[in-house]
C-alpha cells in the first residue's frame, strides 16, 4: 500500500495536469460552504479555497491568498 505522502504527490501531479478541473471543484466546494453558512463566512471560505489551490499548485503565481512557503 502506498504511503500517504505518495498519494498526496500523485494528487498534486494530477492536479497540475488538470488545473481547470481543480478550480471548478474548489469553486463548487466554496459555493456549497457559502450556502451552508448563509454567507456569514465568505472571506474565510474564499481563503480556504485559495489555500487549497495553492497547496495543489494550481493557483497562478502572485494570486492573493497563495501560499508563499510559510507552512
């Protein structure tokens, strides 16, 4: 059985090949979370989405909210 780290690496590799699908999925997750919270945490939800895309390496460099190496 592969290690968790190898699974993460594989997910990042696939995300890099399909950034449009990652963006679409993260956008849908943000929309659902926003609906569930009644829009009360929209900035936190957006930040979480940005961080997810940054972690997966699919966010454009310099985009607000992107990880800058401080983890």
